[in-house]
C-alpha cells in the first residue's frame, strides 16, 4: 500500500472580531485551503498509549543511567513531566487505566476502584464485570460498559479521523479501560496463559488469535529461571501465578501487541490507529517483594528493553515520524514498612478487619444490634440502608457514629462521610481534593478512610491506593515528531488527567466527554 501525505486543514474565517463580517473586494481572494493545510502538522499514523503498572516516577531517576532501550529514547527525545500526579484516590489499576485516555477522575468516569460493592448486585463486583457478555476464553464476562465517559480512541472514531483501536495487557481492566467503549478489540491473558476477550467486541476470537493460543505461548517458560528463581516445570496454577511477576509476562504482552499491530495493519493507512499496551509484571513483583530489591531493578531494565522493541516495531510499520507515543503508570506504590523502618521513617501495617469490627460494635451500641456494614471497597465502607428492620435509622446518624469511631483508631488520618463528599464544598488541601475527585456518588461507599502515610493494609510486601505522593507521582512522557511534541524536561505540576485533552489537541479531535484536565500547551509547538 502506498501512503500519501494527509494533512488537516483549518480554515481561518477571521483573524479579529472587528471586521469579521466584511466582504472581500472582488480583486482579493481568500487564502486557498491547500495553503492553510500546509501549516498544519501531519496526523500520526499510529498512537501508542503505554502504561507500566506500578511504576513510581523515581524509578526513572534511579535507573536512567542504565537505560539503553525505549525508556532511554523517551527520556532523551520526549517531553518529560517530572511532577505529574494522579489527582484522585484510590490510586489503583482500574482508576489509573480509566483516567489515562478519558481524562476523567472516578467522580465522573464511574470507575470507583478495581472492585467495589454493587448495591444492586448485592456483592463485590469488578470495574469491568459484565454478566451480559460472553467470555471468549477463561474467566467471567468483562467489558467497558461501566465506563461512563468516552476515551481518546472513541473520539478518534467519532471524528472520522480514526481507524482501529485496540487494547492489550496481562490484566483485563488494563486492556479494556484505556481502549474505550468503541474499541475494535481488547485482549488480555487468562488464567492459563492464553489470550481471552469478550463478546462485547466480536462473537468469537479472531482466527489468528486462536492460532496464537494453540501454540500455548506461556508454556514456553516452563522451568525458566529469572533472578535466581526457577518457575515450575508443569503448567499448574502455581506456574501461571508466578509467571506474572517475571519479565516473561511482559515479553508475552509485547509479543501479542506486535501480533495485533501486524495482523490488523495498524499505522498503514491515512487514518490514525491507536494501540494501548499495558505492562503489568512490575505490579505483581512490587506487591510481592517491595520496591527496594535487585529484582525490581532488573524488572525496570527489562521494561526499558520491551518498550524499545515496541517503538522500533511501530516505526518500522508506520514509518519514522508517523508514531506518537504517550507513556505513564497507573499508580505508584509505598515502600514496604520494613524498608521505611530501616531508614527510621514512619509506616507500618494495620488490620482493616479491626476497624470494621470497631464500627460494627459502635453502631450496634448506638442503635441496637443489626447488620450495619453491607460491604467494603477501595478505602470505603458501605453502610446498610436498613440494618435494623423497621427502625428507620438515619444514614446521616450512622455516618456520624462510624466516622467518630474510625477517627479514634490507630493511624487513621482522615475520615470522610458520604454527606460531606456529596456537598458542594470544594475547599480543603490537596489530599481532600483527591478524595473528592475519587468519590463516585453511585459506586463509592458511605465512609472513606485515609490512613497515615505509609501505613498499609497488607500482611506482606507492599501496596498502593492512597492519595499520597508515593502512590500518585508517576511518569508522563510524550514522544513523537517535533511538529506535534516539543521535547524537554517540564517541571511544573501536571496531572494524568491532562493526557487525554493533550492528545485530543494534537489529533485535532473532540476532547473526551468527561475530561477534567488541561491541554499541556507547553509541549505543543
């Protein structure tokens, strides 16, 4: 296929308010549209939207001198924001991946966490749970139907300038949410190491995906060794679980992403295609071992190589100067409490079960024995609307007792009630605003709890989810032709929800429907 240059023209109807309605004399003529088009940058053939799960910003600073692959290219040639943060909590995978290409925080997007209590369903549900679609492969039904806003990919399609949109990841939510509701497909790895999807996108897996699965791609790593540890030699549940926390998992994601690129001919025509790729192995390893291990260094250096291979393949297929890249992480992570203690820094482990029991006891003492806690979720407690049948206890009264009880618990820093979060009050500090941005009226709980910095509800390893900087501060890097991206280091505050408006400006499409950020005009030529 021969590619022809394609430029977007913008006809300027008038340059100033005064005189806009004047008719040009017959001796004058308007500037031809073709001349105006020549001033506009050529649209990229392919947008790569990359997420590295649980990659703290300081990993870039810590290991930059060792990078030789894609992260090196992005840091050397891209527009790098050194102070970019998530401005919403909980800082978890589903929230980060939904914010990435929508520009919407949970208050608007409908994605309140990885999982939350569904009052209608009467059970915990995942952010992508969909009982109305058919799973294509192992696992349950999954789709973007809970995402209440559009993505960059959706708006590309609506504009007529977009071609195909795909998402690929180890995790379902990480493939589904960035790709959006109108995506051509989202693919993730199931529990047995093969690619799965859902009937939201197509009635059956494409033939080429079935051929890929028939090769049992994950099983080539049976017995493989990484960082002094050997994987099981049989294709057991233990093998697939342990595989997730090695660079081999990211190799599989990269391999399949390149397969999508090739089979779907991404970046090879006059429309702009979008491929969202999320690498998850860093998250599995970080939860298990913490951030300060030799294995994490090896993992980040492996990510550098995988991204380098992805960039090279994209440029080979679409053409040099035809690829636009944006990279971020879905959240950071706390140092393990033991690592903090070794540095004489605060932090530790608490038991959420103790806090839940204290709330239940206080409410029973105040209002009589009953079933007061209906469910729990990300930072949230969901109170039963009728805990003592027939007594008609006010939700506001239950909130006040529960909040007062939690404020007396060790290492609880702040407690917010539904009544407070639903009020029109918008003041407070940055932590308050992040909690408000993360509160979804339909899906969040009635009580939201923030603990002291570096206090985590996990028996081993470490985790994330708080509104503090170690969880919110992540890389944001744009990379592409200089007609679209002005390279350099940018130190002013930026937010992950600025990415979608910035991409929309670059691609000259509508800003996604729920976007709350700004276009990062400092990097726009």
